[in-house]
């Protein structure tokens, strides 16, 4: 409860947020807790991400897209573990610029995504702050007992795959800042990818059934592969020449003098929210067939070897990586 805005807090909850709550589990947001039913034979998977204005989103980003990104980056974590999402907890630290219209816009974005992804608000808190707008969301999902895919299962000889395209999140941030000179359609596509990334939920069951280790690509492809390599005690080789890129990214690459450095930037930029995972070579044909059936672009980008860390190469030549991705200091 905020001492600064008690009436605003409860009016926000009752008028804006309560309609998003699950009718049974969320108790209409009139209680201090949510009560979840047990699900026999399943584990409960939880993940939490925070977003701060000026750090994770731009001050002029529309608040409906900020709400959608907040939910989607958490759903991406669940997808990478093979889990099925069903609800979330929310904390809003409203800045002084967030009056009623701004809160309504934020909630409108949540409502649209709730309907699209089939999840409900279960509870949380709302306060005001003299600082920047900051938001935190905890997503909950179910997975068959003992089937959650970790970062620690990669083994030498396994192959490395990634869904979708890499680099559009980083390019989208540059486009939103007006730092790219591309056509309007490509610029708009990149900005949309940055503001409202699409979590690869349709591929979660495939990850659950076939991946030996997995992560979502949030900090940067190379950085997230480093997390897998460290947890698994292996070295991961990545081949930059096969990095999957969008038409907009290819147009940007075509204007770079140093193509290898540009590919390195895309692979370390972050904010893509795709799934990178390892799997045994015997599953490659099945993975490709399942990906095609789900209309998911799937690319083999490397392999797991004995050793430590991530080795990045381009046409078999080593590529130096100064920074593998985003890091909070």
C-alpha cells in the first residue's frame, strides 16, 4: 500500500486490475493471497522479470506495449523451460506521470494479451513512487512432474538450435531511438519486435520433449549460451555465418562495411526472446518436422563440445567477443 496514493491504489485495483483477475484463483483481488488448485502429476514453474523506465523501455514507449512486453518476456522464460502458462502476479510502481489515462492504457495492453495467451492476473500490488515507472511480473506455469528443462543438460556431441530470428530486438531499439536508416516498413517491423516480442509458446512442448538444455534469448544469444555452457560444464561452438536474420536485419547487414562485426552485434544485442536449446543429433529431423508443422523457423547454429565457455566462429575463423550481451551492473 502506498502512503502517497491510498485512494488511487484501491481505485486502480478495483476498477482497472480486478477485471483481469481469474474469477476463482485470484479472488477478485479482494484478498491478500491467490489460491491455486493442485494439479496432480505436474510441477509449478515460476519466473519473475522486472522492467524499469529508461532501462528496459524508453520513456515514450506506449504503456500498452510496455504492459505486453512485461508479460511476454516472462512467458518467454516459461516457454524455454517447456511449461504451459496460466497466470501471473503483478507489481506496479507508478511514477508521477502515470495518471488514470496512462494506467488505463497499461491495463488495456494486459487485457489484450491475457485474452491472446490464455492467462489471468492472480494478484500483486500497486504503489506510487517519485522515481521512474517500474514494473515487476511473476509468471506461473504447469509442466509434467520432473520435465522442466534446465540449463545444465547439454553434453558434448549435442547440437545447438535457435527458434526465429536473432538481432531484431537490438535493431528495434536502435530504430525506436531513430538511429536506423531503413525503409518505413522495415523500421516499423523492428520497433514492433522490440516493443512487443512474441514468446515462442507454441514450441514449448517440443522443447520439453527433446531439448537437453535451454534458455530464452533475452540478454543476447552469446550471453545466454554462456549460461548454458557454464551450467552444463561444456563448451559451445557457434557459427555466425548461419545466424538466422530477418529481411530488415539483412537490409541493415547489407550496408555494413564489416559484416562479421555486424553479425557479432546481432548475436550479442539481446531482447529477441527466442528459444536457444541443445539436443541430441538423433532428434534433428524430428525437430525440423515439428518446427515446420508449428510454423516456427528453426536453425542449427552450432554444437556442444568438451571444454568451457562459448567459441564464436565465422566460416571457421575465430571471432573475438568483447561483450557477450546485456549485463546489469
